[in-house]
């Protein structure tokens, strides 16, 4: 009898512990989302390979239309290379002091059978969802960086041709793969307050 009571108490404790872990975790995710801000100043310290892989895994965990996963990533950690590829613009500091730069790219075409022709020939066709998928991956990357205590900022690539072309050339990105955004990541050297973007007037409940 005593043993059964002990087991019951232990099970109850385990349940309470699991529930509290779950509550903390879901609150943790919301904290990260609500407190993420663009970080443009970094200390210059490197970002570990382990952290970069975690960040990339988060990117690849994003939703993707028809599970196509059109994202491709170029990760640059070499300081000289970062300087020569990304630091040409007016805000070069955010690149030169970053520990790494992730270029989120998308494959713009997909090999598939035409809709409504399950037995038709596989053909290369545009993947109209590539940049939505890659945007979701990019946002996951920003959030994962924040969750790891790092900073990051989305800087524009596609559709700004003048930004896309030189980076694609310098990094040897093949045709059909387009840099959507360029994300410097590093140890933050600034701590800006998150912007309050909550505007109830942008929400239409039930009907516009
Ligand atoms: C599509 C897109 C393009 C952006 N391009 C740049 C950019 O080229 N340079 C930059 O410093 N920030 C860029 N940002 C970051 C925004 O400026 C930033 O997200 C916005 O001001 C809101 O601030 P927050 O990220 O701190 O909430 C971009 C963000 C998005 C989503």
C-alpha cells in the first residue's frame, strides 16, 4: 500500500514538473518573439559552429508550401571574406563586427508534374511560394539567434537587384538560386528596446 502511495506521489510530482516545464517553454517562445529587435551593432566576437547549426536548424524548421523546402543558406564566418563580400555599403559596420553572416537564398523553380496531370512529365516550373517559405525560415533564424542570446538583423536582398547581384557573384551562387536576405549575426553591442507594434486598428475581427 505504502509503495503504491509513493508511486502515485512520484507520478503526480513528475506531472506537475512536466506541466511547469511546458508552461515555461511556451512563455519562453513568446518572450523571444516579443523581445526580438533588429541588432546592428556587434562586439566582433565569433559565433560558434554549434550555435550556427542550431540557428540553421531553426530556419529549416519553418513551414513551407507543399513541403518543398526551397531554402538554401550560405554561411560566411571568415572575417576577411565578410568584409570583402558584405561591407561595401554605407552601414558596413554591422557586417564587419558580426560573427557570421547567413545569406538566406531560395530556389525559384521546382521540378514537378503540372497540376491536374499526375502522370504528366516532370517539368521545371516556377515555385511561386519560394520567397514566402524563405521569409519564414529567415524569421526563424532571427528568433533562434535571439533565443541563444545573439543579435541579428534582416537586411534586404531580393527583389533589390543591385543588392542581389554582387552578393550572388561574389559567393558563387548559381543561377536559379536567389539571395532573399542577408543576416549578420553576432554578440550584441547594443540593447535597443523592442518597438511596440501592437495596433488594434490593424485587426478586423470576424469581418473587415
Ligand atoms: C524585408 C525586410 C528588409 C529589411 N531590410 C533592412 C536593411 O536593408 N537594413 C536594415 O538595417 N534593416 C532592414 N530590415 C529590418 C527593419 O528595418 C526592421 O525589422 C524594422 O525597422 C523593425 O524593427 P525591429 O526588427 O527592431 O522590430 C529589413 C526588414 C525586412 C522585413
